[in-house]
């Protein structure tokens, strides 16, 4: 059995912390769990994150935000071809959430009592995703009201697909639901183009 690689910098610890929080939640991720996940002692963790577990979670959520900003939000908001941007979003979130095997950290924290601490960050993540997708749909000719409604439905569909796939231990559920969400978005753009 290979030894766990010890992280040597703050930024190197963040992905391991995020996975530990995904697996155990904020409350369940004790310092022992976080130490084991990163390969660092508790003292080293506090050295990198003097604010303790809350600062560790903030760093994990900031990492998620940065990825979504770069890969999802920006792509949707600056799309030259809305259909291509939507297809990219679906492909990227499928990879990111590992076809439903990976919990959405923001969604997970938002459902727990600890979510109140991170309420603004959670709200902003979902609001930004809905806004970005709606803006992309509007650039494809979908009306503002329909775009907002579709964006809400699709984001909730993706989030629900993660929960359902994990509960049923069936990745195919995630893929089917996400495929239907993709079809719904493309159809809305195509319907406008046909007018």
C-alpha cells in the first residue's frame, strides 16, 4: 500500500479538504478526518488555516467558485454560440460531478445547519449559475422570462440528479437526467431559431 502524499502548501491541501467535506459534511469532518485526508498534522493544518475548519471550508468553497467561474459561468456569459456553450456546460458538469458520483459541495453544505455560516457564498453560487445560463439562453434568442425559468429548472435538475444517482447507486440516472436537461435547453434555442 502506498503512503499518502503529504501536502506541502496551503493550495495543495484544498482539493483534499474539499473531498473530505464532501464525504463527511462540515460537522462530520473532524480535524482528525481533515488531517488524514491531507496527510498533514493538525498543527500544520492550523498553520495553513489559522481560522480553523471554517477557514478550510471557505478555501474549499472558493476553489469550487474559481472552477465554476472559469469553466462554466464565463463560458456561458461570453458564448458566441449558445448551443455549443450549453453542450460544454453539460459535458463539464458531468465530468466535474463524476456522472453523479461526486457530491456538490455547495449543495451539500447548503442543506446542513452549518450552511448558515456560508449562506452568502451558497446563494451567490446558485444565483450566478442560474444567471449565467439564463444569459446564454437569452443570447440564443430565448425570452428573458423563459430563460430564467429554464435555468432554474435545469440547475435544480442537475443537483437533483446528483442526489438521485448517489441514492440509487446508479450513474446512469445522472446521465439520463442531465441529457434531458441538455435537450430541453437546446430545444428552447432551436424553437426560437425556427421562428
